């Protein structure tokens, strides 16, 4: 098993509870971890026997383009896309940060961290 990750993916997206947030947009940072078997891939040096992280990025990019009121909704959609496409994975974790959320004070980020299945310690 291996923990495959894409970290610090930056997106400008239109997520937020308030209409103004979904209209103006904001900056987000997304991290994704996938626990997957890689023995066949390592023995044969074969991309098709592991999780293609280019495909993972495309899934994240696609889901970030769909405006949502809740970060939890976006994270869950990403998890569903990954688990629905790669049937050999053992776990998926998504951490989504909304930078400078409009809370009336200085806040660096609001974060949602969601996981399914078993993930190896990082």
C-alpha cells in the first residue's frame, strides 16, 4: 500500500454560504490523499496498476468548478469521484481550505477535513 497525495492545489472558486461569496469567488487550497495498493505498479513500472495523480487532479479541478454553499459538499463530491473511479483504493482524505473567509475579522482560513476508509499515517 502507498499513500499517494496531491498537496497545495490552488483554485479560485465560487463556494460559500452567502450569495456574494458564490458571485465574487475566493481562493482555496486543496489537499488530497489516497491509500492505494501499488505492488503491481512497482514490480512492472506500470501506471495503470496504480492511482494516476493526473486523473486525481482533473477530478479535483472539475469539482472545484461547481459552486456550492458548503465546503463539506465539495469535499464529499471529490471523495465520491475518486472512490467511484478507482475501485482498489482503501481510503481517501480531502482537506479543503477557504482562504480569508469573510467573518468580520482576520482569519487565515476555514478548513474542512473529511476522510473515508483507512489511511496510513502521514
